C-alpha cells in the first residue's frame, strides 16, 4: 500500500510541474499576442469639461 502511495505522489508531482510549466508558457504567449495598449491621451487632447452648476437641495415634501 505504501508503494502505491509513493507512486501516486510521484505522478502528482510530475503533473503539477508539467501543468505549471504549461501555464507559464500560456501566460507568456498571451502577453506577446495581446495588442499593445494605447497610451492615455495627454491633457490638451482631452476635451474640456462643461461647467455644471451644483444641484440645489430640494425643499422637503409636505405631508
């Protein structure tokens, strides 16, 4: 029984390392293939915000 558990532990360790290696390659490939992100526009390129008046508090409703 102990021998079978030792074999299982070896298989689990081998699978874990191979899946870890595969995941590392997938992440690396995704980073290479992902389109480059556009830089945020500089401040002058952003359209100016319109001035908005602050909201006036509404009077309480009569009961």
